[in-house]
C-alpha cells in the first residue's frame, strides 16, 4: 500500500497558503492594503493537494496611506471607507487571518507558512509591511514563495491568471475577477492542479 505523503513532507516542512491582496496602489510602503483573502490547502486521503477554507477581510486604509484612484477603479471600489464594506483595521484583519494559518501550522507540524500567489512577491510585500506596521508576527517565510505566474508558465504556457485558469480546465468569470476571494480561490485551484500533476519520485532505499 502506498504511503500518503503529509503536507509537511511534500513541501519540506513548509505549509503552502494561498494569498491575494487588493490594494490602493503598487507601493507596499505607502499605499493602502484594502482586502486580503487566504485559502488554506490540505492533503486529502488520496494524497492530492486540495483547496480548503477561504478567509477574507476588508481592511481600512492605515493612517496616512496613499490611495490611487486608478487602483480603486481597477478593483471596482468607489470608497474604501464606506461603512457597507464592514472593513476593520490592519491589525484586526491580520490577527484574524493569521489565526487559522498558525492553527494549521500546529496541527500539520510545519515550521513556517509559505505564501502562494500570482505575482507572489507583490502579495508578500504588502503582507509583510502591514505586519510590521501593526507589530503582528507574520507566519510567512520572509522571502520564499510559490509563484503561480512561473508555475503556470511552465505547466500551461500562460502567465495571466485568467488564461492560466482556462488552460487548467477551470471556469473563469471576468465579472468576479479582481476580488481577493475569487482570485485567491482560482490561484489555489491552479496551484493544486500543478502540484497534483507532479508526483514526487519514490525515494530509493538506503
């Protein structure tokens, strides 16, 4: 009987966690973080990586944050301070979103979370900077990521998220795109498809 590989063994002690952020610009030092979604990943009984629970928080711009109107237009947001957004402070949001990650680290025995994203350096930069501002300990590796831009380019010959999703056999709805939840879940599905198509070679006995 083939032994099912644990997630910590599949990724060398790291726990992959899919993240997407929506922001008011491209500069993590100055621009507001407006939304963050997190998708947990699990190994199922068949040894396949599968998408788990999605967590999402709308976030209020930090004091003094730059807000580019062109960025708001791109993500379809008129007013980041609108009460109907039910947004919270960066510290509240990060604390809530890091909680399930830290819980999963404990139960899987993984040492650190590793961010999975489409243009992952962008997401990691905003998460790291927000955590620094709030003095909240991030569960993510400081610089290592799994980037589905590179992985999808290798696996499907596409680097754009929408096109990569279609090549992966997933449905894509342009009306839902550019929301953190939708983009994160599609990124998670792409990452799982690629990982599941690439089985680790069996280790030779000593």
